[in-house]
C-alpha cells in the first residue's frame, strides 16, 4: 500500500506537466525521511501490522491501515535514532574513502 501511494503521488505530479517535477518529488522532506528510516519500515512493518490488527479490533480497514502506518513510522524512527544511527556514525568513522 505504501508503494502504491508513492507511485500514485509521483504519477499525479508527473501528469500535471510541471518541468523538473521528479527532482522536486525526490527531494521532498517526507520522501527523504522515509528513505532514512526505510530499513526500519522494512523490518518492523509485519510485526506492527499484526499487533495493530490484534490489539485494536477495528472494523474500518482504512483506519486500521492509517493507524498501522503511523506506528510503523514511529517504531522505525525510534529504531533509527536509538539503534541504527549509532552504527551508521561508527561506519563513517571507521571507513576511509
């Protein structure tokens, strides 16, 4: 669903006919942020989706998806800043180009 959302957003902007719309989309803050925490989204989304489905018995699928998406971003953000960023900082110090 997330991939379909971003694909639709990019297609919509491209159809508007604005020049240089792709670089503008790719530099958008939300996409940049999503790229930064994308590994956490990839790792944690199945777990979060299952917990949301079991903890909150919501009948509305759209509401359940929005709630799951919020918690996936939250967990991925916490994972990035509390865990991943430390290793990424170490990598920059240890690897010489």
